């Protein structure tokens, strides 16, 4: 088994064991206000609800909240980290399938 085979197997196992997708994201400020930031990559500043910078970011699916991520100063990294985790969870199955398809194609040639 090659290193890439081991990586694929490990990621497939984690994907199967994880809470089902799709995952989404939302934020909470220090005063408990909430908001959606599904379009986070478009923002150049930390997400804000009212006048408050977000301080806690949630990853969730239709069954409820899966994880909380506390943001560092000004929230920008916390929001980006949370969005990355949710998007990676949602895209991982398709990425793994394409990786396996390309690997098979290379082995046939």
C-alpha cells in the first residue's frame, strides 16, 4: 500500500465516522447575538453582528451544532478556520472519489 493509498483510506474512514454533512456555519458574539456568514470568503473584515465582532463560530448540520471554534483577536481567523472545516467536510467525499479515479487511470496507463 502506497502513502497515498494510506492517506485515502484514513480520510475515507474519518469521513464515514464523522457527523453526516452537509455542514454549515454561523457565528455568535460576546453578547449572544447570532448571524450567518456562509459568504465569509467575500468579507475583508471580521464578521460583525450589530456592532459586535463575532467571538464564537459554530459548525452545524440539520441535526444541530457539531462544534464550536473560539476566535482569536478580531475573529477573522476563527471565521476562516470554521468555514474551511465545514467546506472540507462537505467536499471531501467528492475529492476522494476523484483522487481514486485519477489514481486508477494512472495505474492503467
